[in-house]
């Protein structure tokens, strides 16, 4: 199993891309009404959350400005948990807040760990510790 550690940088990129796609899908629902149209009123809290999910999801997907985007998304998920779920009970499995909670910590991890080697940040040298592939 020790040989698996060599895949850690690539899997960090995979985690970032998967999390970016997931949060992007919530932003497209709220703002672009795709694939299912939610229509929060413009200027409402869900609308602002959708804007952050859409822009942050795109940034994470390509790995550009990854750390600030992940930090903002982590905070958004913390707010989503405490505003939308925690009032319904203590346990995440019972208050439907499991996704918001785990995404909060995934985004926080990405903020600390960086984008991984397959990212715009790595290719442009913005991600310290990753050398662009030649």
C-alpha cells in the first residue's frame, strides 16, 4: 500500500475536480436553471449562494485561484449547514446537512493542500510545490 502514496498529487486534482463539478451543479440549478430550474429571487440569500457556487465551482474545476475559491466555498458550506440544517437537529444524518458538512471540510482541505498538479495554478506556477509537466 505504500506505493499508492505516489498517486496522492494526482488524486488531489481528482478530488478538486469532483468537488468543483458537484458544487458547480448546484450553482447552475440556482442561476442558470439547468438541469432543473430552481428560481430563487434575484438578490436573495439562495441566489447569492448560487452565484458563489457557480463561480467558485468553475474556478475549482479548472484549478484557477484555487485556494481563495476553496476558502470561500468552505465558508459558504459552513453557513449553509448552520443556517439551513443545524436548526433542524444536532445530527447531520437527521437534519439533512451531511453534504454541506463534508463539502465544508473538503473545500477547507483543498484550500490548505492546493490544487494538485492538473490545474491552471500548477501550469502557471501559482501553486507552490508543483512543477508544471513538460
